[in-house]
C-alpha cells in the first residue's frame, strides 16, 4: 500500500525489523499503535478498505483461510469467531433476530478504544469473506461506527449501504438469508486438515492464559510481604524456575511485565476502598515508599493515585446499588 513496514514499526515505537520475525508476539496496545502509525503515515482514512480489497485470501491468517473453505457464509463466520482467538484477544459475537444478524467485537475489559483503521479492516474483512466465498456482492443492511465522522467515498462504494457514525458500538448488520448462502469453494478435505491444527493452537493459547493468570494471582498474594521473585512463584506453582521462565518467554512477555500487571490490577482494587490510605496501598503492593508507587501508577493510568481514586469513588457513590448493603464493584 506504499508504506514501508520498518517506518510503520518505528512510528509505533516497535523494533523496525519486527515484521521479519514470524514468531513475534505483540500486545494489544502495540497492535493498536501499529494501526495508528498506518493512519498517520498514510494520511488515507480509507486505507483499511483498500488493504482488504487488495489482499489475497491466501495471504490471510490461517483462521480466515480456513473460513474461506467453509460450507456457507454463516459457517465461515462461526469459524472465524472460534479460531481468531489464536492470534488476537478480541471476541466476535453474533446478535441474531428479526431477519438480521449483527456482528460485534468485544475486547478485554480495560482495553483502549479500537483505532478507526482497525475497526474498518475488521468489518471489511468479515464482509469480504462472504463476497469472496459466495461469489456474490453481498450488501449489508447497515454499518455502524462508535466514532464520530463522515464516510469516505471508498467506504460508501465498498459497503454499499447506509453508514452511521456516533452509534453505541461498531457493528456490521447483515441479512440472515445472506448468511445461509453456500460457499462455492467449500472444501471439507482442507477443513479436516486445518481444523485440528487450529483447535490445538487455540488450546495452547487458552492453557497459556490460565498460566499467566495463576502467576498474577500468586504475585498479588505475595506482594505485601515484599517483592516476590520468579523462584518464589515457580515453587508455589510446582514448576522449576527454568520451566516457568520458558513458559513466560513462550507467551511473549516477561516476569517483570507480569509483576507490573499484577500491581496495576491490584492497585485499582485497593484504591476503590477508601478506608485504605495511599501509603498503605503502596506497602501492600510491595513498594518501599509511596513515591515509587506514585510514579508507577501515573505511568500506568496517566493520573496520580489520589486523582484516580477521587474520580472512581465519586462515580461509584453516585450510582445507587440495586440491593441495600451490596456493591457491584
């Protein structure tokens, strides 16, 4: 599309040669930074649409490729919803009723808003899957964007339907009848080869996710007694230190990063309890002094702990609990 990958990566503050490493893993925040870099460097608000139109199906990730061999459009979308988790943390969800089907994406709690180009690419790819698979120009009922703005001529030409901005969420709405259209390239033999591999990959991702969560739980329990090291965590989880280090590395993260995540998550919970002073929060997180905690927290949340507490406790007290004496925090 006329952009150098190294330039995009440098603008996103990532190693400029990262695209040459097929085993590389990046965080959701870094993924979003890449999309933002593309937007800035391309100066083209419709580049995602053109990118989807010009990319061969054979060059897509395995989940999309497998979906192109599905029996129908609905079958293909269900395969993407199931297997895209092997390469991205978002979840695709179907809302079916009244002769229409809405496709929406849920990102993990706490994720920043998805960049405009990423949203465009996701919705365009889902529609392009149906068009390429059925051989027909499927036209959505409507495309809705949470962001403000106006559609470009490229958006209008590609989607061919009403495009609404400022909606509650990003959404692609299709006719149910279109989802039942058969795919001309249906290939059960290829699916029988690809599905087990995708299922195994997804299982590995889910297993790793449970390990990282266990690591963070151990860290949260041990923080108040000081800064836990990897040997402490490995012993509690029943791993050797070398094995745990390898598992952490295989997941594309570090022990330090998991420690920071555990501290950040625990700090939010502790700050919501107004009876705990900020100095006590710092102690419970394993910091030697409150100044170190202040610096870390401001790096995570872009505000001081005191301001974050004031903002969130005010919000909580302003919303009445539905049951007397309970909290929905």
